[in-house]
C-alpha cells in the first residue's frame, strides 16, 4: 500500500519535469547541436507510400526527408539561394524533415547547402524543379496599341520582369512594357495592331510554346461593323452601330440591349437581332469565310456592361435567301429546323458581366442545336449568319424573369 502511494506521488512529478523540460527546449529555439560535418546518404519524399523513391529533385513547396549521419550538426539548409525553415522537432541524428521553400530563387545552382554551427558547408546535388510557364488563354485578342493585354495561365514566375520574355510572332515585347506578373496572370502593353502572331512566354524555367490563338488575328473576318456594313432586313439598325471612344475596341461595335428576356422561354422585349447576309456584305455566293467549317471556330469580342441572366445568344449559319428562318424554325432539319450554336455564359453562375472586352470562341462543330436544345445535323451552308438573344424553347436557358443586359459585340470572324 505504501509503495502505491509513493508511485502516485512520483509519477506526476516525473510528468511535470518532462513537460517543463520540453517547454524549455521549445522556448529556447535550439536543439542539441553536434560537432563535425553531416553526411548525406539520400533524399526521399516524406510520404510512406513514396519512401522507396530516391530523389534527385522535387518541386517547390514539397515535403522531403534527408537521410544521413550526424544531421544534428546542421544549423541551416539552403536550396539554391533560398533558406529553408528548420523545425527542431524534425531533426535527428539520421533524419531531417524539411519543406522545400516556395519562394523563387534568383540564383539556380541545383544544390542544397547544409551549414554547420562552425559555418562549414556540405553541398548535395538536388534540383528544385520549377515548372515551365503555361499559357491557357488570351483574355482579348484584339487589344489596341498601348492598352493592357492580359494572359491567363500558370507559373509566370520570375524575380523581376527582366527574366520574362514575351513574343508576339517574332516581335519581342520590351521589358518596360511588361505591366505586372503573378503566378496565374501576366499583363503587358499591346504593340501596334500590325504586330500579330501567336504568343510565347519564356522564363528561366522554360517556355509556354506558341499559343494556338493568334494575337491581332485578322483571318476570316466576317464583319467589324465598320463603314459599309449592311444589316440584313435592316437588323441591326444604324443606331445600334456605335463607336463611343470610351467603349470602343477597334472602331465600330454593335450594342445589344433590350427589356426583360427569358420569361418562360419566350423573348419579351427589344433585343437586337443581327443579320449578316453575304450578298449584302461583299460575299454574293459561297461561304462568309474561306476555311473549312468542319475544322473552324467562330470568334468575336464581347463586353457585357449590364448583368445578363436569361436567354442564350444564338448563332446560325445558313444559305443566302433564307432570311430569318434561323429564329423561327425550331424542330428537326426535315421540318425546317436550323442548327445553331449557343453562348450561355451566365448558366453556371446565374449572372454574367465582363471586366472589359473579352474574346469568345465557339467551334462550328458545336453549331448543332435546334430551338429546343436538341442536337440535329450541322448546317451545310455558311453564306449568311444570324445572331440574337432569343430562347425558342430550351427550359435550361430560361434564366431569370427579369433581365436587361447591355452587350457590346465586335470583330465577328471564323478562323481555321
């Protein structure tokens, strides 16, 4: 009985001493350093699933474990010229757990530097992998000279702008025209409209390769609503062809606006209908564009000024002389239905506006829906184009009961 009482008194005292010792060690910010130099045997990932995989390199911000001897002699660890954060609780004689710094090195030596208390340094070959940049999208392909061009992507990484190279075709953007760069966004001043071509971004860590999209692309232009444009059946009327300098991107644009649209799938109000008859706009026969429709894409620039939350913007290609059949023929092709493409950017978010002008792309292979949203065969004629915000019976595209969007449209083109 007496021994049990002694144990009950001693055990709490031991626990208290252990906690105090641990706190003192943590508060001191140091672990017991050893002398001499470390020996590095190999490096692996911290995950048990990958512990057999020996590493010669890893990406920034990945967790690794260094295996060796006398690792408690290490006071600092540097990856290239970036110092890593050491956790004293993650270092033993034979293992050192560390997170590769996520900061970008300004000097790339492909080495780890282990520094001891006496400032001796042991190096180990190890590549901190930094991905090559990725260019996903050009926000606006038709930016006028001097305005901001915005690129979206990933790994636009550099310590300063001088380490980033941007090419439009063979033309290199001057470093002074690079406005800003972040990991996922790169902004530069647009060169002259005569400078055109695919965009390539290069950093110290690789290249995006050439973009599929062509900056300042002027191929397959159907209309930019400039002087000489004729709206089929007078649609749009001249008052909707505007060129307000505060809003214009490349001269004239068409303004689409109206009252409430989308109630029960019907069209209520005065949204602009845009009819482009080939015979009235310099293409008396044949297609409005030279490329093969099967492998081509419709492109245009758009600026949505007021929220859009109902109805699709529909596009239909057809032959000259069919007038506005694309609006009213909703069923099968045999019954007079016309295949159309649709742009419904508000569908996922419920409402849509843009931050300035953006380029929109729709492959002609997607021009396959009738008025109800059912797939029908593609068009075989491309001599006229009709555009409208108009829902003919697809319940998925009804949207809200109240909607008064203001949409600016320009540079309608079909590119190969």
